C-alpha cells in the first residue's frame, strides 16, 4: 500500500490544532528515525509573517512523531542529524547569497576547483536539546560548496562525549568531538568542541550508517614507476587516478583506512565540477552532478559500487545537440562493481533522448539478501544476482512494475527495521524521553500502520515523500516468463525460484508455460536448468557446516560465468556484460593489519569472501561427465554390470554399492505424487544404477582433488574425505529426486496426472487420446535428451514407458529409426508387449524381424523362443544348425514340436528313388554332434514349414 508520509504525519499535528505544510526529508538515523522539517503556523493561515520552521523526528519503530526544535522564523534547512540519545541536533541551512563576498569564503585548498556558478551558501549549526531552553551553536563554517553533518553511532554508551563529522565538498572532512557536562542530567551542555581534519580534498563522499563507514573518492597521484618517459620529458602535470577509499570508525580507537580501490571513471577529471547540487539526504552523500555514484553494502560481506552515467560513443553535429527532439540521444548506462566477487557488471541502453535521460535517477537497493534491484521508472527493472553463495550469473531484466505510481521519479530505500539494533535503541529510549518530555510534544498515530512484507523494500519518493513498497511478486515474474523471449532472462527466473526461493510449485507453473510450445529447442535448456539448479538447492538443506565449502565446487546453473548477452525490454536494447577484476584483496586491509586484529565486521567478512574467490576453482561440469558416460555406455551390459569401489572412501568399508544403496533408499522419501509408470526394471543392474555409479565416482574424485587439503585431518574447519563422501552421496540423491520431480511436472503439463488416471504404465498409454499422447511424447523426448546431455539418471521404468509411448505415437518406420539411434531402448518388458501387439501377417512379420534385428543377441533369442511362428522355427533352427556345424557344444534335449502332427514330412519330399534332403542334412549334423545335442523336432518343423507361403 502506498501512502504519503507528510499526509500521515499531518494527522498527528491536526489533532493538536497545528497546521503544517512544506514538508522536507532531512535525514535518516541508524535507529530507524526519520528527520523532517516543515513550516508551521499554529493554526493560523500560513504566510511569511507568522510562519516558522520546525524540526521533528518520526520514530518508525513505535510510529511516533516528536517535535525536536521550533525556530522563530523561516529557514531553508536541507539536512539534519541527531545523536544517539537525542540530546544534540545538527542541521545545515542553504541560503541564497546576498553578498558577492560570500563566494570568497572558501578555503584556500579549494582554489583549484575554479569559479563556481553556484550562488547558494551552506551553513552548519548544532542545537543542544535541553529541558528548559535549546541552545544553538554556530560552527562558523559557511561555504558555497555542499556541506553535510552526521553524528557517529556509539556501541558503548558514553553520555559525556559525542562525535560527528562535517563534510565540505572539494575541501575537507572534519571530525568534531563534543565534550558534554553531565553534572546536571536534565541540562546537558557542551563544554568543549574540538575538530580535526581526517580527509583532505575529495570529490565524492557517502556515509554508511549501518557499518559506520565513510566512503570517499579522491585523486591519488600515479606512482613514479608508472609514469611514461614521454610524460617526464614533456614536463606534463603528474597524472592522478580517482580512488575510492573507506574509513572505518570505532568507539575508543581512531578510524582506519580499510579500503583503497582505483576507479575507472574516464569522464571524471581532477577539475571536473558542474557546480550543481542535489540535496538528497538518503543515502547521505556529498557530490555534484558530475558524479552519480552510490555504495550499497551489507553487513554479511557484500559491497557494491554503483555508478550511473550518460555518454555518447560518437559526438553528433552541433545542430543535433541543440535540438530538443528525439534525434539528440545518449547512451544510458550503469556499472555495478561487486567487490565480494571481484567483478564488474555493465549495463548499457542506447538511444535514450537527452531530454529524458538527464532526468533519470535509478534506484539501487539490496533485495532479499541475494539480489540487487535496479529500478528505472517507466523503463525497466533489473534484478541483479549479487549473493555471496555463488557467482553472479543469472540476472533478470524485465519491464517496469505496474503497481508503482506513475508520478514517482526517484525512489530511495529506507532502513530495514529488521536490521536495527533494537536492544541499543530501547536502552536509550528512556533517556530520550527524559531529555525531551518537558518541552517537546509527542504524538502517536491512531491510524493503522502500513504493512510491508519481508520480501519488499520500503522506499520513499524524494520529490513527493510517498512511501512506496518496492517488491517483485511471484505473479509478476511468472507473467514475465510467459511473455519473455530471451533465454537468459527465463533461465534467470528459473534460477531465482530454484536456488533462492526454493519454490517448486512455481517451477511446476513455469513448466506448464513452457509446455504450451513444446517444439521450441530452448526447452531443453530450461529442463537442464531445473535439473542442475534443483539439485543444488536440495543439497543445501541440512548440510554440515564443515561440508559447506564443497558447495563452491558443485554445479549451480547452466549459465556460464562472465556471459555477455542482449535483452530487449519495451523496445529498449539492453546489453549486459561482465568484467573480471584481478587482485581485489590487495586493495583491502587484511584482518591481521586491523587496529583490532580479526575483529568480525563487514571487512573481515569481505576478506574471507575474496579469499574463497581467489582460488578460482571451477565448478564440476556435468557435460564433461556426459562425454565420459557415452564411452562407458558403449561397454554397458545390463546383465553383467559390476559395481566398483569409489576412490573417495575414507576406508575400505565404503563402496559405491553402499552409497548407491543410500541413494536408492531416498526413493521412498520423495513426494507423495507418483509417476505414470511403475518404478521397477527387470534388468539385474539398470541403466539408472550405472549412471548413478559414474556420477558418484567422478564427482568424488573431483571433490577430492579440489576440495580436500592434503593434511586436512590436522586443519580445523577443512573438508575431509568423509565430507566428500557425504556431499557426493547427497548430490546423486538430489539428482534422482529432481529428475523424478521434473518428470512428474512434465506429465501434468501434458494433462496426464497420475493421481487422476485409473491406469498406469502401458495401459495408461493405451487410454490416452492422440493429442495428449503426442504432447506427452514430445515433452518426454526433450526430457530424455536433457538427462543424457548432463548425465542425470532417469527414474526406473521410464525407459520402457517412453519407448512404448513412442511406439504408440510415431509411425513404425520412424519408431525403428529412434531405436537405431539409441533414443528408444528395447527392454524385455516393452519388447515383449510390442511383439505381442504386432500381428503375424506378411507385413507385420517383416516388422517383427526388423525389430528383433535391433535387439541384443541374448534378448532377441529370448523373444524369439516365445514367438510361436514358422519364421521363429526357421531362425532358431538355422542358429541351432550353425552352432553344431561350427563346432560349438550346445547342450540340448530332443523336443516334440507342437506343430509336428499338423504336417507330413514325406509330402514335402515325394521322391522315392533318392534320399530325402532332410535325411541327408540330419546325417551331416549327426556326424558333427551326438544325438543328444540335436533338436530333431525343431529341425523337422523348420524344414516342413519352409515349404509354406507365410512370407
């Protein structure tokens, strides 16, 4: 629900007969409080004679508004800050310069910036919030450069000291220490105010209130060894590069520089200064229009440097530059540097009219811990994957949200109340009430507060002060998936629901969308993403802490690392590219170099993340395993498969057979919905078992090679062979689970729900109509190819079910081609039912013979023995005679043919003046073998039936 913050707060004041207008957002503190200013007249009509400025604090935790200070006249206050106990208030006033001499009030250090066209001046003040009378201190600083003031947060309560910093653009950053007299609790007063310079000339700065870090960009001179001889000979000015530095502040210790990163800002020079300031206060930054940059960080170790800029690759003619139509276009672009992943992600959108591009203010905010949402009003939304668990590969680019107001122009995220230190806040709540209870009015909201879900970001639109929950719903992403044609975006959505939301119900809905166009070739990539991403998502559950490092080696997605691609959104051609950074860790202060060595904070977590990424160990490639599996399947014989010991076993007691038994035991713990076929196979060792064994062996060897230290048994926290065994077993178990689950989803997408059907297996296929049968076959054909291309096991019983489905769906000639290309596998059960289904007409006999010729010899002989037909007698008799004539010892017993009484052998050979050819042939056979080895019945039946016309 969208609500206007001033309208909400006006309700508080209206109950007291107070009229307020011209609301301003002045700042945000770490305890969740929002500082605001407004013009008040105590119920009288507002005009310049009776109006005055009021500063207030809105407590978001308790939904209260508190008046902090009322001025006697009007002031243009642009920024404010309050200390932790709400006893000191700092604010900045911006005034129009009434005297030309004011422009000369800059410090000498700022002379190199050149003359500024800005005629506004900034002044800074501190107010002591006392019970009897507030006292104002003028810091005596007046500049035509932007000024910001900010109190520091104290982890330990110290009422006699307060520290704040003062940032003066392109001049310096000062640190003030205020010593407070605590002898009278009700009337605290500043007895000493000291200042020191902590940063010299800077061009950009930002305050991180959560982590108490001050980021700033300054120009650092290039080292002498990097200066070229040409520059030295021509006496050119020494080059300097813009550098991003980070100052970490502490309670009792001095601040320390924890970060120094050179930036690639080609449009920025040491003298660039546009002279125009935007007085936005969230986040608290000091910058002009020449550099729009923001640092978004998370206490878990994620640091993102976001830079938004406009450029023209080719300078157009002056006539186009002077025009106001759409021909004057620029490239709208932004880059996000992920320090914790040592990479930069660039996004470029060409062809944006200059009149529109200069007004765009993108929003950068962390969304659901593992993503960054980049919102550009009326253009697009970019859901950027930035999580520390795996590489940033799967991003989502889509159209704008329709739930947002059309008039919103610049949304900035407010502090998440869940991240507020509520214990520290409550500790100071009573002190704040005592210091302000006598002369400050507090109002409580009587209306129902707005509710924001955990998956949304509460933002505020700076021009209108509307509170806008920024959220990307599941329904919105499903609609994007339905209309999107970009494979990369669709894969990103699948990855989002698989590995970040773990919502398989939505995956089933997305499969139904894909099934609407089953002939698309990209459907295989979607299935592969579900198989790989679903397996990764499954193995994360209930994983031992010591085995977590092995997750960095497991396959997580089909998207390749550092992939560049282009997406079209609302007629915008958006190009996304990745760039690798090298040696990022050398730009960061190591844990042992800190003032407090190995102190756990943002920077030690960032260091740990960079240490993991510096190894650059590749993840396990399933497609390489598929290539090895093709070779092994060439020697695969289901009736004679032997299980091998796995090399990852910590002792001889562990084997692949034991691991496979653990895997197969998970089959009974799967989802309650069943498959359309019985999960049994008649082979002594199924193909599924063979695939699982190969996966288990290859993955174990890979994890041993890259994930286990040679002396890991003596190193605490490292992975051991036992962890490898557990991880490999978990992975192949997850493969079986997700393979089975995907097969279920595909069957339901084809309108074949096993829970609603009366039959199962081959009988189910017989009952399907042509439309459902064809759709099911096409989907399962893609499913089978997806499994084999990434070496995933299929559910038991799938092979025979899929073969019989193809037999019922395709023409017989096409069916045989599938068999010849090893797409269909003729197991005993499906071969038997196909042979029985084909009649014994002349045409069908040829079909049966063609089918038998494609079977393995043992399986074909087994089916031939069950086929009671003259052709079967002839073929078996020929083989029998061939074995005897070739000298093979065949143990056989004389059998009485069932057809012998139906034929007269003498009628076939009526000649009486010579011996029968059959007798001659039997004499020849008896010379090669004993009578016990001859099957006279079979030979006689084959000879007699050969005279009939059955072909």
